[in-house]
C-alpha cells in the first residue's frame, strides 16, 4: 500500500470533523436556546414543581433538562390525607450534546436509596440537532411524563416489597 492510498480516508476524516463542528454550532446557536425557551415555557405553563437547568458536563458536553424538584403546590392538600407521604424529587428529561455534536435524550428516574440504580435511566435516542424543533421537544416531554406516570404507578409491581417473580 502506498501513502497515496490514504488520500480518500484523510478527506473523509476532515469532512467528519467539519460535520461535528457544524452540529456543535447548530446546538449552540439554535437548539440550546430553543430547548431552554420551550422547556421554560412548559414549566411555567404547567406548574408541576419542575425546574429547567442548563448543565456543562465533562469537557465540552452541555445539557439542558427539565426535572421534578418540588411537589406541585395544588396537590399539597391531598398529601395532608396521608402525613407519611413523601415526594421523591429527581425525575428528569435530559437533552445532552455528545462529543459528536448529536443530541442524546434520556430520562433519569428519582433515586430511592433501597432500590438498585441500574434501572434508573431510560434512553430515548440519539438525534441530529436539525431534527429538534418545538414539536419534537413537546413530544419528548409527553413521553417523559408517560414514563414518570408509569414509574409512579407501575403495571407490574417492581418496587421494593414486591416479589419480582410474581
């Protein structure tokens, strides 16, 4: 094999770097502001005790999430019926930019000390930044709420105190 054989691969590599840079620019200029605005609007419109956060993770990865931080104010009265009721904060829908510039979307479930944490995450998918628009974000929040409802009221008992094999 001669050194000239590398020409095509070198060109492909340069193109891949350009693609990553384009995706990161799209994230920074378009997607991150859209996510922040849309998630904030949802949190204000539907007061469920959630909060929108912008995170800077390892190296240059960034993320935005909407998470349950406090119990919904309009449901406080119903918890008075069961004084031992304890709200478990922490459920979150996360939109995270990957090293390649794509957007990884996943759900984190609230952590309970007595439960194993390996079932604490559900991956939704990996998306090109240009696939993300307001409708897409709303659909993912809808999917997140469905997952949280399922976590609160599972069809199959899988919480502590239930026999897994039943």
